[in-house]
């Protein structure tokens, strides 16, 4: 995948040739473009506004007092001015039974997403290394099988996986709870494992593509010098594969952060485990008209992905392009 | 959340990460100490087995189990194809299938069309980067978040009270009566589809834009010198040049659309005739206790996704070879 998906320069091949004639053709075409593109620009502007307006409206509303949100439209903000941070304070910190108490769920989202990103990353990188640099029988066939697993929708695995977790994982969790009472019976473990499993096929495939392109001489030289596969993997392969690892990590982090289905099934839905998305879905079901809460709550859940998105857009796009068949 | 709760959570995460690195470090250490004979096999096993075991236990075996479940009822008795008969005869289930078809036809076509048009219009314009970020942003938002954003747009207030949903306000401005959008079938399905289009257009736009920039400028300039108008240049030069990318975009969005769950779940929970397969699968298996029906729906989902994925992979392969 190309590095410059978002702001691509004009492809290098065209540059050399075009240089001499660029000025003449450039001017002519620019004049033409300006004439023909007026409607195009207008349409583009309309699309851009349409695409931004819903989010903008919600954002504005999240800072309006409850009384104003429910009686006046956000577009009348100048006729009905009012600004408050109370909505955010209420959804995040209020301890009353009826409020969303998002603080706990925010922590859960982080606590789920970080290990659920790191576990598959490491396991997949190891498998990818084995497929790329350790010769063994059935290597090719096995790799194709894992690649093919990407087409299994995770819906197909949900029911039996949940049954297995209750049967085998549950006793272990209860044991841990008795050992350390602070850790609730219903811990993060099932959610982590589920996310890790569902991430593996794509992760192995992507990382293999990258790791197999590391020059063979580098690895051969280290092997000849007596380095074990473990040393080669940690000292040479992982540092070289950082761009691919970062791409996948960002993609996986956003995927887990934004996931609802896996959370619904494996988290149990309590404050101990459930992530923000699950809490939000619940709130829209039970308190669909409490807009002062919903607007602020929605933005609390959007903050992290939006920061990741705007700061790491380039990596995100690359991960997205490569990972678009996931799920 | 009390401090003890928070502490418990932090302990869980730290302990899990520590245990994970400890296991990996330990095995790595032991493997270097393994007897020389067969050391390569030990190393291979260490690198490969974690992934293979997880996939076998967590994905392959469950998939087979689900295939069996699809032929049993809620108490585990073998019922043959009864679940599939239910799916294709019950009115409610048929609506679900019909909705899924509507989704998978409308979403890929419209989001690709809008994304492509937008990518063309802003191509090489000033501030292209910012234009792109605006339309691409919904891609980073969770489906649940998007659901809330759009529920707010579709909000309905009865009687004379002022509308706070933008869509109904626009109706009122034009002198029409406000509508309970999400409760009114069949328009509600299309309003949910709008949300999916809103999310997927950014994806289509980014890939189309990259493809458009890959079309050689000489070809476009040559066509320009031949006196073609922009539309002719688009259909005869640009479009053939980006065909491969278009196929990938359409198939990718189709797959995502087939599996759409969160949007329906958040906005209507599948009520008012808006359910789709993925949502119904969840409702049947995990809400109604009908695991057999849920499994059967999952199988149908798999069968629908299968041909699209195969086609997608073949196109990708061909493109790789050309490169």
C-alpha cells in the first residue's frame, strides 16, 4: 500500500516528461478547469456541509443546557444562547443511579482496547515470522487456510464461543476472583480473547506481507552468526516491521474501541466490563429522549477515535485500506 | 465507580499484560536451551502454535458447531431444515431478508457514486486535504456514535412544540407536517441506510481519490487536446483507469453492509420492520434464546458474503500480478 493515500503527490512517472510543457498546458488547463469546475465546486461544498452538519449539530447541542436542547433546535443557538459544561460533568462524574456514569465505561473501553490490540499484534507477528522465514512442510497450505479464515463472519463463531467461555473460562475467573476480590468474577478476559481470535487472520496476513519483504540477506546473516529465531525476531524483524505494526495497531484499536457486537455478547453488560459503545446503545434504548445526556455521552465516546484519527490519519488510512475486509 | 473498582481494573490490565509478556519471554528463553536436536521444530512450534490453537479453538471449531446448531431447535434436538424454512416463510423473517437485500443494493452504489463524484470534484483543488478529512471523518466514528448523531437529526416532537430534529424542522419550514421518521415503515429503512452511506462514502472517496491520481496525466491531456469535454474524459479515460479500485470499493462496502448490526441495533433495535440479518441473528440467538435460528441466519450471512469475498480476492490478485 502506498504511504500517501490521503495527500498524494502527482505520481512520479508523469513528472519528468511534463516538466517542459507544464507551464503551457498547465495554464491552459487551469483556465479551462476554472470555467468547468464552478458547479463541481458547488456540489463538493454541498456534500462537505451535508456530511459535517449532523456531527456539528450534536456537538453544539452537547454544550447547551438541558431545557434548551429539548425545546429549541441547535440552529437557533443565536436566538436562544446558552452554554454549559454540566452535561459532560453529569455523564462522566455524577454518581446518581439515573445518570450514565460513563467514567467507569470509559475506563473499560481503554482496558479492553489496549490489551486487545497488543495480544493479536504479538501473536500474529510471531506467526507471520514463522510463515515467512521458517521453512516447514505444509507452510503454504496452512497460510492459505488462515488467509481464507478472513471470510468467516464473526457471527458464525459467536454462539459456540460463548458456550465454551462459560464452560471452561468461567471457573478460572471465579478462582481469580476468590484469590483477589478486587477483580470481579466477570473480568475482561473473555472480551480480550474474543477480539484477539477475530483479529488474527487479517493480522497474520497483513504482517506476513510486510515481514516477508525484509531482505533475506539480513536474516540469513544473523542466522549464520548463530542467532536463534527468537533473537532474529526480536532484534531484527520487529524493529524493521514497525510501520506495518503501527498501521495494524491503529486499525485494531479503533476497531475494538468502536465495536458493539463482541462487547454485547462477551462482556456481560455490567459496569465491571462493558465498554462505552455498549453503554451508549443501552442509553439510546432506555433514555432515547434525554438529549442533554446522549449528546454529551456520544462525544465522550468519539473523542478518543477522533484524536487517533486526526493525529495518525495516514497510518489509519493505510490500515483501513488493508483491513477493509475484516469482520 | 469506586477507587477499588478502578484499582481492580488496572490490576487486571497490568496483570494480563505482564503475564502475557512473561509467558512469551519464558518460552523464548527455554527454547534457546532446548536440546540441539529438533531445536528448529521447537522454535517453529513456539512461533506458530499460539495463533494456530486460538484459530482452531476459537474460529474453526465454533464455525462447525454453528453449522450443526443451524439444524437443531432451541433445546438442541435435530430438526433438519426447519430453521431455514422458518426464515423463508415467516413474514417477519422475510422482511429481514428483504431489508438486507435493499441495504446491500443501495449502500454500495450510492456511497461509491457520491464518494467518486466528491473525489473528482475536489481533485487538485485548494484545501483538498481538509475537504477530504471532513467527509472521511465519519469513518473514525463508531456505528453507535453515528446512530446517536442521526437519531438526533431524525428526532420528532409532536404537536406545536418546536422541532429539535433538523429533518423535521426542514419539513416545517416548507410548511409540511413533521413525521415520526424512525417509526414509519418503509421510509425508516432508507433513513438507516443514509447513516451507513454517510459512514462509507469517506472510505469510497479516499480510495477513488488515490486511484484517480494514479491515472496518467498524459492520457487526460491527450484527450483534452482531442477536444473532448470533461464528461467524455471521465467516461473514456478516468473511469477505465480506476475500474479495479471501484470493484474493490463496491465489494468491500457490500461486505460491510451485509454485516451491519450496530446501526440497526442503536437506532430502532430492529423494530418497525427495519431488521436485517446480522441484527436478527443477534436477537434470535442472544435475546430470544433461539440459537438454532440464530445459527441458521449466521450461515445465510456467510453464504451471502462468500461470493463477494472470493470475487474481491480474485480482483486483488489480478491487480498484484499487473503491478
